[in-house]
C-alpha cells in the first residue's frame, strides 16, 4: 500500500502526469496510509501542522476488504488532483468553486492518470484495460453523488453511457478533449455547472457544437 501511494505520488510530481499542473508549491505535502475502512480525504492545510494533508484508507468502506492496488493508486491521484487544481487556479478561486466541479475534476484526473499508468506499463496485463472504479462512470445516475460526476471524463472519452443505460444517463456525444487542454483552457473559468458549460462553449475543439454541449449538460439541470 505504501509503495502504491508512493508510485501515484511520483507520477503526479515527477512522472508523466499528462501535462497537468504538478501539485508543488513551497511547502511539503504529507500523505498517510490508514489500514482501516474509508475513502481518500483531501484536507487542504498544507504545511500548517503535524496532521497529514491527505489520508488514503486501505480497506473498502462498505465491506472492509482490502482495496486492490489500482484503487489505492486511483484514490491517491484523485486527492493529489485536488491539490493540483488548488495550485493551478489559486486558493481563493478554488474555494469559490462548487463541489461538483472540483470533485468531478479530481475524478477525471483519477481516471486519466490511473488508466495511463496501468495501460502504458502493462501492469494489469496485455491490451487496453480501463480503470472504472465500481463501474460508476458508465452507470452513474443523475441525482446520486451529484458531486462526483463524469462531466469532464465525458469530454475526453468516446463512450456514451446513454447507449448502455438509457435516457436516465447523460447523452455524451463529445470526445477528443485532453486533460491538459481542459485544465489550461476551461478549468480556471469553471466555478459551477453554468460557468463550466460556458467555458466549454468558449473553448470548443474542432467538431464539437454548442448543441452537443447543451445535450451533455441537459440532465444536470
């Protein structure tokens, strides 16, 4: 577990983190592993005390079983994704950002970096194997865990969850964005869903229309 957390931190700080802001400022970030049930927690009090800034629990919150290492890796990248976001937009703007935006962004960082790590290094095996924690990304329903949405992932992937799960899921007709493009061109202007939608429209990539963006957001209102 310690080695997995270290590997995830190394990717964020020194490895191929797909070009996003590295979570580095002028203070040390303290990460800890807890051999109990729970999820990752981002505290946001960097360098200000003896308590850890990020906690990563090693056991499933629902069953108490040990989490697989790719989930521990993903949890670490998620929490460090918050820190990266914090430093990129600035502390003041970060705290004005809605939980839906900052949790959805950290979820996209988690998804992209974990897939990149495990697929490019062949850790899970041969071929492209997608990391989807509990299959939540495709089966995620509107109104359940509204903060942890697939909205940023839907800009990048080429899967449409509506094809599998029907009209209760967002209609994702968009693909082709990258994590770094979203960060550099959209994230700084995204405080809530409305401003996020507007920022995406203002920074459309080739082939994406305003109508497709409106359709992606339709169920979020």
